[in-house]
């Protein structure tokens, strides 16, 4: 199959989706974001104690807002995503609904051959859907083009301290939700007006995905300065490149195993918390704010470990629980108190 910039789009929820395979199959991979401030249509399929991310995305799909997608690719991560993958074909008309089964224990010696075999399996499923074989050359080109987008986002991140954090995150979100060619040209031609952020307390913000930019604005208006992040629509997406000098399936697999993990995956006990501590120190940040989606178990389980590690190392840490965008409520006071405590030393 010759390689052209993709015309059709396919949606995904998780940064562990192998975008390169989708690109090589002729699709624009588009991140599905909740966007809506309403998740009511999901109630016929999901309990109200499911995270807002899953409920709002399903709501958008049932409403028909995702009908232009050829399909949706899930990953084997949390229970919520597994359930959503089962429900999706009943609720939405997409032609392609597949799950990519990345192993949970990424440090196992079997993880690499397993991931490569799983990539081959998904490749076969995509080939059956499009009626074409995906050749080595198309895969190599797809690896390069996915890397190109990640490099452009890394360049943007190198200038993040010169702009309000909400602008940085909205630019990243835009790049993740545009068709590939448009996203690359948007990032290549982006001129960012520098603007001094008056916030003084250097903070790393972390969580699964970041949808509520009013939270980011609130932190910066309250004296915080977000100097780095650990989100799947942030640095976790673009921090690691695939090796263009090795066979493409191996390069894609190695990248997935070597990129920063999230609490849905396992390397060794405490690995994720340790990586956040290192990130906080490297960014010369004075504290970390963890944004947990309400009802999200993986991040809830990780927090006690993270809290004890940060407390032991005397690095301030705060967890806030969010649900629907815009409803800061009582967490506003906790954020203000946290920033004041750090500022007063
Ligand atoms: S936090 Fe983990 S499971 Fe959720 S989107 Fe990111 S990589 Fe996927
Ligand atoms: S990891 Fe958490 S926020 Fe992400 S889909 Fe699963 S439950 Fe929802």
C-alpha cells in the first residue's frame, strides 16, 4: 500500500494507542475528548459512578457528534475503558471498533514480543477493514510522521513557561484533535506570543487527561505557575519518539514500553510515583498537584503511594478530584491554601 497523508479519521481515547499503525492504514488518528458539559445520554449504558471522561465521550457518540469517524480504537487499560469498549458497538454506528491489548506489566521480558505480536494482530484487523495490506514502507513513513508531530509538540513545550498554561494545553489539544496534515502544518506555522505569567509558585500538574482548562487558569490566577505536566494530552503523549532506524513494528512496540507510564500500567512498585517526583525535581517545581477524575480507580490507588513518597522527600503534594468541567467548587479553596502554604515556605 503506497503512503499518502490520511483522509479518513479514526478516534482513540488513550495515548497507548499505536497511532503509527492507524496512520499507515490510511487514517487520521484523532483523540476523542469529552468536550461536552453534559453526559446524560450515557446513562442508558453507564452507571453514574463511572468517570466523567467515559460518560461524556459516550454521550457525544450517542448524540452523533462522532459520526464522521470511521471507527474507534480502545486500549486494554482500566476497567472503565474495557466496559466502554464492550458497550460502544451497541451504542454507536462505527464500522471499526478494536481494542489494542498492551500488556499490563511492561517490565516483563515477554512484554516486547507480546506487544509486537499484538501490533501484528491489530494490523491484520485493520487490513481486513480497509481491504489492503499495510506494507513496511507505509509503516516506516507513519513512524516518521508520528515522530514529526511529537517533535513539534516537544518544541512547543520548550516554550511553555513563556505563555499561560491554559494556552499551552489548548494548543496541544488542538494538535491532537486535528487531522494529521493540518496538525503538523498548524504546529509548524505556530507563532506564540510571549506573555509573562505572574505566578510565582512553580507547580507540576499531573493526571490522566486534562479537560478543564478553567482549573489551569485558576491555579495560575492564584499564584501558581505550571512549569511541567504529566497528562496523556500533555507530555506523556509526545515525550518519547519511536526509533526510525529499526523495523517499524519493533520501533512502535519499544516506544510504547519505554514511554512514561501511567498508573494503569506496571513497571515496578512505586515506579509512577517515583517518576513524578523526578519530574517535579527536574522542573525545579515547588510542588505537585494531582488532578484525579472522580471515580477513577487507577489514579486513586496510586495516590497513597505517591503521597507518602512526596511527604518522605518533603515535596508538597495535593490531590484534587474533578468531574464536570467548570465545577471547581470546594477544590478552589484547597488549591489556594496549598499555593499560599508553599509561598510562605
Ligand atoms: S492515563 Fe493511562 S489509561 Fe488513561 S489515557 Fe493515559 S495512558 Fe491511557
Ligand atoms: S484511567 Fe481513570 S479517567 Fe481514564 S478512563 Fe479509566 S477511570 Fe476514566
